[in-house]
C-alpha cells in the first residue's frame, strides 16, 4: 500500500481527499490537530471496507520546529512516504487595513511556512527512496482577485510559485510536484460567505455552480496516480469554470 | 559501523546511484569538488539520518556548513555525541 500524507485531513477538503485515497487503494494518513467526528466515521468505514487504508496522526502543523520529528516518526511507523498532499490551511478573511499582524502571521505560518518545511523533510525521504508525488492545494484566489482575501491569496500564490520551482529542482530524482487550485467549495472555511456572494460566484462560473469536495479530491487522486507520471510543475484548476 | 565509515559508504553508494564520478575521498577534499551535487547531499543526509539517527543540518540554530569531507564527518560525530 502506498503511503500518502494528507495535512488537514480531518475535515473539509482534506477529509474528502483521505476518503477518496483510502477507497482507491492508498494508505491515507490524515494529519490534523484533532480527530473530528466525520473523520472518526471515515476511519471506521475504511477499516471495514479496506483495512489499513486510513490512519490518523494528531499533530499541530503550526509547530514548525516539531515537523522533522513528525516525519521521522511517520517513516518509522508506516515506511516510505509515496505522496504528500499539502492541504491544511487557515482562511481568515478581512480587509488588510484592519487585519491584526498576529492573524497575518498565522496565515503565513500555517499556509506557507508549514507546508514548505514539511515538504522539505518529506521530499528528502522521497529522493532517498527513489521518487514520489507532492500535491499542493492552492486556490483560484492565488491568481484572481477577491476582496477581503489578500493575505490568504498571497499564501496561495506562494504555494503555486513553490510548486513550479520545486518541480524543477526534484524532477530528476523522480518526484513530481503539482498544485490543485480549487474555486470556492462548500466547506467550513467558506461558511462565512453570504448567500448572495455564493450565488454571484455560481452565476459567474461557466458551469453555473460551485465545485464539490469530491471534484477536488478526484483531481488530487489523478495527480497521485500513474496516469499523471508525466505531469509536474503545473496547476490543475477545479472551479466549475469560475476563472475560465 | 563508525560514523566515518557510514558517511564514506553513503558517499560511494549515492555517487554510484546518481552516476556521478566521485573524487578520491580524503579528509581535505572540498565537498564542492567531490563530484556530488546538492541533490546527492540531500539523499546522503536523509540516509545518514536513518542510519545514525541524527541530522546536524536541521537544527534551527545551525547556520554553518561543512567545507571539507573531514568537516562533514565532524558534524556527524559531534551530533551523534
């Protein structure tokens, strides 16, 4: 069973991703601060249908200094890591002029610094093991504008830049690095959207709707699979045509 | 296996795997002239962490880098103490 780490795997998009990967024959390892009720059900379901396909590891990804120890412990417990899905993120919105510096710092720490440091430690082991796949969850906000999301957008744009250059750096070691850029998806993170904003996004999308969690999870599964072996350094947008 | 022999065996193994021509390994060999590139060093550091349980380059305070092969070995010997 190929091991795939999914950060923020306890709810929202991350939970959708671990469910799909577990059903597709991977061992999905959900890394998150707390085990949520929906993750608990998913763990039971996975154990019943595909034993060993889903695991939970409690870890706070804002604890940057503890990341090397986490990766060492994961390799010891599960063996080589085939895939890494950097999905965990925080999504505070608010106009920049009023955003507390502590919140700006937290956004950058969780959405940019933490995935970069985690990737550093995981990619080293992938190179030593002869290859692997990294999928970074960005956002369409990384390349289009949305008022109130400037800092979040900065972190997501950084992830796309990180993806492209890292793909060039580690390609010859057999590691593929790609991003998935979801549009607005119904999760806890977008709960703050007003009905009116949501309708406006739907109306402006080619397919006249929002993408679902599973649409994004399918894109991640594709990029981890053998069918994507010649794809690296790219961004796969899953936004129902919102930015088309 | 001593730290020195673990380091030397990784240098040889990674050079072979990555098709790099390894310079003769002597203590005063500058790492930049060893024939290995930075990706090779990333692999060596990862494998040595598995073998020796230490990574002298991960500590947040660590800003110094070894210049010669002897420096590189000393970093590991000090970290393993």
